[in-house]
C-alpha cells in the first residue's frame, strides 16, 4: 500500500480588506468549514493552513488573515512581500468598503511581487436585502483592474472553496508555464518534498532476501 507524504508546493495567500468585511470567517470556512457568529476583530495577523489537490499536485495552502484597521497596516504590509496570491475583500452591504478597494490595490502594487495573483471578493452575498453594491459594479471594477472576481458568503458557504480552488489552479497553471522563478524566496511559492511510502512491500522484499 502506498501513502503520499508531504506536499509538492506550499502557496502563501493573504486576505486584505476593510474592518468587518468577513476576512476571518472566510478563512475559518475555508480551513475548517466553520462559521463564527461571535465576531472578533483580528489583531495584527493570523493564519491557517489547508491541503488540497489541483492538477495532480498535492498543495499546502497557507492563508494569512490581516487586520483591516489602518493602525495595523505597518505590520500587515510586511506580509505582502512574499505571497503569491492576494484576496481583496469587500462587504456588499457596505459601499464604503467597496470604495476603499483602490487603496488596497495601491498598497498591493507597492509591496507585492509582479507575478501576484489578485482575486476580488464581494462577501456577504446572502444578505441580498441589505445589498449596497451590485454584482455588475464589482465585476466591472475587477475587469478594469485586471482582477479575478466573484461574490461569496462565508456564513452560507457560497463560493468559498470554489474561489480558493480557482486561485490555486491559476497559480498551478503559471507554474506549468514556468512563469515564476521558484528559486526566488519572495515569490510566495515553496517546493515541497512528496514521497511515496510503501507499507509492507519493503518488508516483504527484506524477508525474501534473508538467507535460511
């Protein structure tokens, strides 16, 4: 029997966006398939890790959740330098969080590498009656800034896994196209070591080689 051990690549992602747009619950839903109704603001930065398989690659996705308050920007911007994907999140029920997207994009452009994958998420799409930003507005803004886009709901688990899988597939395709210099430590991608451990087979071979 063969057991796959470890991973082919580790990808570092980072979640950014204004205070209370739902970054922490997006991370919680992706990493543990849970939702926390007791809101608490992120202090500085937190992270979780999840393993997935895309394009026959075993991948470990390390996702960093940043504080949305401006006072923490001096801390969180340091984490932009070595990530391969930034997910920029706004709250569809709060237009100001949408209006502030350009500020986040400017920060990303100042600190991230040129090969960064950007994905914009309009979160809380389950709150349709409270919507202040329609889907078409988000889609248009994303197209104008050459950013991938979708809406999500961490509470109802709408599009969360699909968004992370789409980001991961984009990066895997770029690896296959040799877009990245994988020796660059600032690219946000680290090669792993995947091994196949054979249980029983080696022991049987050893037994067969023993002399009586």
